[in-house]
């Protein structure tokens, strides 16, 4: 005879359709989780390398003959810009922090930028370093202050015209944040167009147009 109590084993029998439904829902759950992870990763990479993607697209289009005549004017004008680091001297940028209280835990950092130059800013990126009351960095964020297109989105605020001032409120939920510093990391400006639709940008564009005219004359 065996000492002790017997252990009972419970066997659950599933039918064919029950097993099929369980497997399908497990596959669907895994697919949703993997798709969400890939989507967030792709958005993060696009946010970090947005300037590089725009520059590569512009470089590709400038090598195509008469590419601007084949696009709608709104797209052609938005893609006709150039990186202009020296234009930072014409931009006044500041950030003020309204610290979050222990009651609502919702502070605010307001970024103010002014375009004091004569060019339209097509793309402007700033790096914000959030600090505590002792000036110790706690966190950092990257914000797109100006973009070639304007959409109903915080990351697509549109271009900044000459003489314009833009105020951008950002939510700060960390009660330790008391100060912030701002650094402009990328500046791009639109290249002006003449009445004939030709850009008045670099001398390379003018040389290409002269070569096309000579080839047509021959």
C-alpha cells in the first residue's frame, strides 16, 4: 500500500475548433505586440534621423533633370531648401520653465523662437536639457520647432516666416525640473525662387542651367 494521499491529475480535453480558436488568438496577440514594437522602433529612428532623410531626398531630387517642374508647387517649394548653420545668428531662442507642483504634477516649459533674418526657416531642431534646482541635468528631449509642412501634429509645426515669433508649450511632469537650456542642432532655410520659377541658390545650379541652354542651342 502507498503512504500519503493520492494526487489527482486533471486532464482537460479540447475540441478541434476550440484548439484552433486558441491558437489563432495567440498568434494574433503575438502579431500585434511585434507590430507595435516595430512601429515604435521605426518612429523613433525616423525622429532621430529626420534631417538625414530630408537631406538624402533633396540630394536625390537635385540630380534629376527638371524635377521641380514635375512636382506640385507646394511639394517643389518645400523640398527646395538647404542646410544653413550660419543662419543661427538670426534666430533668437529661449526656454522658460514653470515648475510642476506637488499637487498637480503638471509643469510647463515654454520655448520661444524668433526669426530675425530675411529667410524662411524650413526646418529647425532644438535639444532641450531639463535640470533640477541645482542645475544638474535630469532629462533631455528633442523638439522640431519648424518643419517644411504644417499638420495637426506637435512634430509638424510648419515653416517660420521672417519676422515671426513662435511660442511652443511643452508639458513637464517631473517635479524635479526647475530649469532648462536650449541648443539649436539643425537649421535649414528655403532657397528663394525667381519669377521664372528658377532657384537663386548655389552657383552649381546656375552652371547646370547654362549647360542645358548650350546643349539646346547646339
